[in-house]
C-alpha cells in the first residue's frame, strides 16, 4: 500500500540505486576527495550554468541550518514565512547552528513572502536592541505546495540585496518547482538573485543527501568546517554523491518530479467533485491540501491511509512521490468517495 503522508515515504529511485551500488566497488578517498563527489559537483555547475560551490549533507534540516548560519552572526535575524519549514519543523536548528540568530516570521498568502511583507519586517525596527535582519529565506515549493515565479523571487531578492540582506532558498522540493514552472534551475535561483540554495535530493528519490549550492562562493568560506563540526561531513562521501549522478543523468530528476506533480493533479481533479471536499491552495507541485469532513478523515485512517493534518494552514495534506502509482491515487479517491456518501 502506498501512502500520501510524505514524499519521504518513497524508496530509492532506480537511477539513484544503480549509481549507489556502482560506487560500492573497491576503495576510494574519503571525506569528499573521491571521483563521484568531484563529478557530481561539476554536473551541478553545468546544471546551474555557473561556477557555484557545492557541498553535500545528510538531510534538509542540516542543509538549511548550516547554510543560514553561514550567512548570519548571532545578533542577526532571518526573515521567513510563518509556515516555513525552518520556523515550524527544524526544532530550532537554524537558531542553534547560528548561535542564536532569530527567525522573524512574516505572513503571506499561499505560503509565499512578498516584497511588501519582507519590507514590513525589515522596517519594523532598526535600533540596537532588535536582531538585525540579515537574510530572507524562501521555500520553493512552499510548505503549502505553491510556487514562486522567477519574477517573484527576483522582486524579493532585489529588495533584500538593496537593504544589505542575503537570499536563501529552501529547495527541499526544488525539482518539483522546476518541473512545474518549466524554467531552467538558474532562472529561479542565481539569475533571480538567490545567494544559496539547499537543493533537496531525498524527496527526489535519493536514499539521503541534500546539496548546498553557494552561487556566491565568498559566502561558503569555512562552510566545510561547519559541516564537520555539525557531524555532516560524510567519511564515505561517495555514497552521498553517487546517487546524485544517477538522477541527474538524462534528467531523471525532472522526469520523476513531473510524474509526482502529475499524480497530485490527478488527485486534485478527483477531489474537485467529492461532496464536502475543498482544495485549500492551488496545486502547483506534488502536494494537495484539502478540507475534508471529519468522518472522511477518520475513516481514511481506519482504512489504513496515512496523511498529515499538522502541516501548513490546516486541512489534510496528501503528498505524491516519484513512485506514486495512478492506481494508488484512484484507490485513495475511491475510499474518499465511499466515506463521503
């Protein structure tokens, strides 16, 4: 039975698994001095069409926390959306690794920040008793499955840079955003003003591993030491890096992201005609947020379905993954219909 609680429930995609097993031959230098890490770093530079600095860590919380810490001093603050993962689901990691930088939540429709919302936080106070804003962080795709267009990213980045702030992007589902928007990875990152991207691999079908991509190499100074201190420097780095080679080859990452997005659209289309069902946000990536009657939600759990109700702005969240099958979506819809009549 496939579930819809999280795209983290899915296993390893075949391209990543083949590359992982292919790296399991003989000896190789440790701590990132191996051929796989070098090759995938070069491949990511080609993908983003720029000479970026690339690091690999085990998970998204570490990626975000260490990236933000590299942009801040302890007396700084980070402006984020009130629903952002860094604010709601990282157990204080960004504050911990930055030695105390404060997160300043801002509101925004559909899980997205706006220039006006960011400016309101920046201009709120400037006295020495208040943590000085230093970073704006955007989540792409957002925690409610919506997307920033390149122009929206650029508008926020222009404001941020004009006020001396850096721009960080939490890209746990960056692949789904690129696939949905039909733009190049560069167009919604450094060309739009993003300084550092945490490029999610786990939700794309990797066994583990996120790439921290610094488009401004100066900001990556001593980042390797941050990774080591935080327990994020893999000794056998080739096993973090090799699966990336597998999914980047022949654009497998985009193929899987498009499939996950398509399954979300299939689910949303089916929910549209269910009595009492209400889609809460536009379905733009691989997540569907919906209000359903309590009897339906309870009944789904009784029937063994797993989904979350604590993420986002209420309702139930159904996530589709790289391996979600159409028949799994249809089976979920069938049970929702049965419980709704």
